[in-house]
């Protein structure tokens, strides 16, 4: 089950001049080649998970991307390069910043696992293993 994971620190913007640290784990599975799974960890609260398109994150690294529940855009300043991630649900809105210098190489690793445009051809390892095990069980 090829997997690319990234643990990183994000900042949750709670006011114009205040943010709190949020730990996040981004996961990419070849069995779900179109998606990025992310789980956010804030001390004192249960983890929160989201799933969105890898293309959305990839595009958001270079230009504003997304409509609706997930929006991502880059920001370059003289001293830093970050990505903004805005998540909206019926329960509220979260605005987070994440380090582009960490996210960009991780996205490149996901492209090595399943290049953009070849997601349909990505191997279904779980399905293939189930098929093979089924054939072995029938033959026993």
C-alpha cells in the first residue's frame, strides 16, 4: 500500500494578529489516487479529518484554487512563502497557513507514486490482493 505521509505544523488563524499551532498529518494513498487525506490535531480537542482533491492542493501551491468548502492559495513575501488553506463546514470556518517549503516537496513525492493524469491506471493493490486470495481459497 504505497503511501506518502507528511507531518507538519500549521497555524490556525483565530484573529487578525493571533494564531495557534496545529499539528497535521497529510496522507496520500495510491488506492485513492485523486485524494489527499489530512488530519488536524489541536491539543485538548479530538482530531478532525478532511479529504480533498490532490489537484486542488497542487494548484493551490501556485495560484488560488478551489470553490466552496476547500480553498487554497499561495502567498509569497520578501521573507516567506506559505500556503493558505480555508476550510468551511456547517460547523464553522478555519483559516490555516502551512509552509510551502514543506508541502511542495511532499506533493512532488505523491506525483512520483501516481503521476497526474494517470490516476485511473493506478493499481488497486487491495482489490488485486483480494482477488488473488479468493482464488487461493477457492483452490483449497
